[in-house]
């Protein structure tokens, strides 16, 4: 029953920054373990960052030290601050539950890193 809507993507030069937002529905947001995922055509979808209901974060090695995931339980929103972006970060970014049964995938938000 939960739904997520991603926003904030765009075109940025290598070394630049973007902040993605993931707005969630439902009164149970506080209990959700949420992840940011990304996918490029021809590649598998991969988890890049996650945040627990208590605010504990984890990151893929490829983004560690550059990306920061956070959540605002008042606004029902999860954020992904992306710094020092690289061309290999180019992908469609999605958010979803970190659970056996996930919400339906939205359209995501496109991030393109190019000079």
C-alpha cells in the first residue's frame, strides 16, 4: 500500500552534486527500512544506499564517502545527497522498501553525469 515518488535528478558535470528526494505515502513511514537503487540499461538494478527506521545508514562501496542517505519522518521523505558525481553514476534512481515484499517500482528519476 505504500508508494514512493522520486524527484531531483538532472544533468550534472563530473564532480558536481545533486540531491534526490523520495516522497512516501502512508502513516507507517516511520517503520520503513528504505533503500535507494539505480539501474542503467543493460545492467542489473543495484542498491546504493539504505536507511533504517532508526536512521542507521549503509552504502555500496562504489558510492561510500560520496553519497549520504537521510530521512525526515515528519515530511515522509528520504533523501540521497550525491557529491563528487562520476559518469558511472549515470542511471535511473529509484527508492523502495528494503523488504521481501516491496512496493511497486515508480518511474524513478534520471541522473546523468557528463561533461
